[in-house]
C-alpha cells in the first residue's frame, strides 16, 4: 500500500495494511529526516513492513505545494489509485489527475446521490475512471483486485495500492 501518510484515509489505509500483515510505503511531503512514526501505527511497525521515501531535501519542512507535488510519486509507485470522495480542488483531486496523466488505473466510488464534496468523483468518471459500484448498487471490486494482482506493466510489487480521499 502506498500513500501520503496524512491524517484521515491515508493513515487509516497504512494502518489497515499493517494490521493485515502487509507492507506500506509512506511518501512524505517533507524531507525524510522529518519523518516521525505516528501514535496510531507505532505498535504495528517492524523493520520489515514499511519504507519511507521522500523526493525532497532531507531537512525540508512540510509545505502544501510539496504535498501536491508528491502525488505523482505516489501514483507512480502504485498499480492503481482508489478515490473515495474528491472535491474539485485539493490533494485528492490532484492525485486523481496525476493518476490519469500517468495512465494509472483510477477507481472512483460512484454515489447514487453524490454529495457536493464528491463532485470530483463525477469529474473522474467522465474522464474514464472505473467505478466501484455495479448497476445493482453492490461494490465492484473484482476489477480493482485483478489490476492490482495481474498488471505486469506497472510496478513489480503487486501489493502497491493508493487509497485517497475521504
């Protein structure tokens, strides 16, 4: 699992990957020397189940523009991108745009009655994102799992998935 280590869905996804015995990749929006383990995952970390990466100078502090810039790195390391809820601006929206630009499979939750906070979901579906809901309303995850397990044209590690936006 690859994500940005932000509060909310990012941290929940990192935690779920670790709790299930998987691995996780923290992609920082600051220098690698600024990395600190968050309390929510401290007890789940071992020497073998995580990696921390940053494209920024080692001592650089967090900046909003760097959080947006690292989206391409996150998407580039992922076999697929999943968006739960995206507005038309912000980090989740930028991650979705990066996935489309990099031609990474993009999966988006489709709402029967989308809230205003999910206007970005409609934007991505109209631009070719795959929905996570069948016409009968049940979740459609088979295609997502197939991409993550079988796409040999992306990254060699088949468990790389980014979950963003909620």
